[in-house]
């Protein structure tokens, strides 16, 4: 074995050892039960409602979301059964995945309110865009939007200085976002996020898109699944919309990949402005 290959093996081993010190939250049993019901041969809304009802906290969160202004339902859900009837099983499954993720990902002494607010907006924006543009299924877009950056809080828990790394990476125009993470911590939120998504039984296209979502060259790579590329492109448009909604005109990631995203989606600049307006209207109704 040459000195270079010995070094490479040693590096691989040290990275493997590092990853073992990062806590990937196990898939909660409630999520496994919800996923099992939705993927069964004959999904039953009553069985799904009964599963959710076993957890009082999750039931209360589902009812609160169902009755929020975002859905604008004419009737208010009075029970979990009623919520499943009003929203449908698939929508309830998506909401439950988000609620369970929030409860499972916690960091001591760190508030994740902004993180989840951004993730929820991205999921809603991607769902809306996927519905309008028909480039991938709406539920896939929503799931990816929610879990896209799930590696971030996991790495914040592992590395006390990870917040500084994030700030550097967000400003980086020259290198890929993940290059900065790799330099500082020998791993990235995309790698850890994809690992967690697989652990939680999320669709393989979501796992792949999490891994690749800062690699904008993939948008022109026809060997990569069309849906994976659609998720990467939609997430960039959604994040650009969120930043502009909050009055931030510049976004380094948009400078790096925005044009490739627009080209992939076939969106002209005037169409983009229309979409941004529609998304800002959507955000105005989300509380």
C-alpha cells in the first residue's frame, strides 16, 4: 500500500469514527405506524386516526394545524377522526411527519423556532410550486422541503462552533456550501441529513435530493433522476422566495444555482416574479 493510499484509508476511518459520534435520532415508532398505515394495501382512515389518537400531544398539534388559517377550512375539526376526514389521509400523513420531526429534533439550550419556521415555509412553497408546475408529486415536494436541512440541528448538537460554520457557508460565493462544512467538520448537513432520512424510511428520491441539494451541477446531469433534480430546483426557488419575503434581496445560493434552477424548470424571469408574488401571498396566510 502506498503512503497516499494509507493516508486515504486513515482519513476514511477517522471520518467513519466521527460519524459514529453524531447522534442520528431513531425513527419514532409513531412515524413508523403512520407510514405503515399509509403504505398498506388498503389504507383505512379510521385506523390512521386511531393510531394518531394514542398520543395526546400529537393529536392536539394535528387539530391545531388542521384548524389554522393555512387550510382555511369551512368546518373546524372537532376530533382526530374529523381532521383525517377533512384533510384526507395523505395530507394528515404529511402533517404528522412534520409534527413528529419537530418533537424528535431538540437541542438543549438552542431554540429551533426559526429553523422550523423556515422549513415549514419551504415545504409549503415547494408543495405549491409542484402543484402548479407538475414537475414532481406534491407530497414528495412537501416532505423534501421539510427535511431538506434536517442535518443542520443534528450537527449543531454535535459541534459547538457549527453556527459559525453555517454563517461562513451562507456567505460563500466561490465554493459549494458543503465545502466549508467538510473543511471545518469533515462531514456536512447534506450527508447527515440523507442518513437520517434513510433511517426514518423517507422516499429514496427525498434522501438523494437531500444529499445533492447544494450541488447545482446536478440540475444538468441527465443521469440523475428527474424528480431529484426537480426537488433541488424547486427548493432553491422556494428559499429565494422566503429570503425576499423577509426583505433579504441577496442569497449566495441563488447566485450559485438560481439560473440552473430556472433553466431546469423552464421559468423565464417574468414568470419567476409572478411565482414569487404568489408565494408571498401564500406566506401571508400562514400563521
